[in-house]
């Protein structure tokens, strides 16, 4: 199993039609994510499907490493020529997500 790559921090944000995100993690509320709860729900789905998953430590490590990449994203966006107002307006959401993922503890 792999997490989907990050691909959409900016484009839908710039769409004049204001496309809203409608797919959420099980247990996620709009604007708030409880990653421990999300991981517990994921574990439950594995158990219900009788699929043993022993990679929680590797998953947590991978998510924390991804958080480090997210912390560097605004700089990378600037280097790639993303307009400064987009970086500024998306920066808080990027930083919040990076902080949430970096803080994931025991599942």
C-alpha cells in the first residue's frame, strides 16, 4: 500500500469555480484532521478485511519524512516560479498539515 502523491495544493485553489474537496478520510472533519483517529480507522478497515498490516512504524516514519518535505514546499514553490500570493495564501495550510503529520505519535 502507498499513499497517493501530493499533487494539488494550488491548482484547485486557483480555479474560479471554487471546486470544493468532497472526499475525506474516515473520521476527518472539514478543516480538522485527527491523524491518530484516521490511522485507527485505517487499522479497523484492515482488520475487517482480514488483512494483517504490520507496517505501522514504517508508515509513521514515512509520514513524518513527508512532513519534512512539506515544510520545504513553499521554498520549492518559489524556486519553481509559483506566484508569491499563492505561496503566501497556501503557506499556512501547508505548514499546518506538515506540523500535523510531523506530530503523529503512536497509533
